[in-house]
């Protein structure tokens, strides 16, 4: 949902930076890799040390690389499959690092097992949400639907984690993580149902085609 309504705004915002990077011969792949490394450092270094606010600020410096590399690729008319594959793969590393980092802190120094468990469940469900779409597309179906896509998960996680780092009660983060778990579960159901309908329609179409030939 956020991808649909916010992408235009961020594209306008980051286009000058993307143009500047191209002018200085920086490749979209380099931006993707550097952005992912930055997010992973924030998630796996800052968060496990309990630096929830500054970790979130650090992550925000890199998390928009996903938008910037896309703008750069379009400006350079680079439509190869490698860029899409790299981007999708590294997104999984970035997302996993964020939820794992939150989980590590709250299982250790943060001393809140409920948040640690909720973060781990979010990590698993988030990977499933992404996998279902990728697998569906590899089979020729469209599963780009759902209540909690990647953008929503990141926005709510980073906002709640950063606020807790500023002193907001940890209950806020727990509630957000539980809500993300539920929303991810709904998204999984929506995507599987969508693919099931498409598969059934495809099967019926083939079946009707055979009947017509006979």
C-alpha cells in the first residue's frame, strides 16, 4: 500500500541524488550493496548494543537506497534481470538483519522475551510474504497484493524501535510487532488465495481449450 502511494513522492525527492550519482559513475548495483550493508550494520551492530534510536537514525541513512537504485536503473534504461535479482535478494538480508537485531537485544540486554519472540515471528512471516510473491511470479502468476508488504513492515518497525530508544514504553513496540505478525499472516493468506484463483482460472482455461479441440 505504501509502495503505491509513497513511491511517487520519494522518486521526486531522490531523483536529484540519483542523477548526481550517475554523473559520478556510481552504478545502481553499488548503491544496492552499500545500502544493504548500511542497514545490516544498523540492525546487527547498533540494535544488539541497545542503541535503538541511533541505530534507527543510522539505518534511515541507507534504507532509501532501494528507491535510489531503482531511479538510477530507469534513468540508465537498465532493465536486465540481474539488477532485480540482486535487489530482491539483498532486501531479504536487510529485513532479516533488522528483525534479528531487535530480537537479539530484547533476548539479552533488553530483557524482554515477548518482544524478542514477536520479532522472530515477524522475521519468519516477512520472509514468507516475500517468498510467496517471488515463487508466484516465477510460475507466471501475480501475487502483488496484501495488507503488509515490505514498506509497511519497515516503516512500523523502524518508527516503533526508534521511539522506544527515545524512552517510549516498550509495550508500544510489542503491540506494533504483534500487529505486524497478524498483518503478515493476513497477507500470506491473501497472496495464496490470489494465486489459487489464478491457478484455477488457468486450469479451467486449458480444460475448456481441450474440450473445444475435441
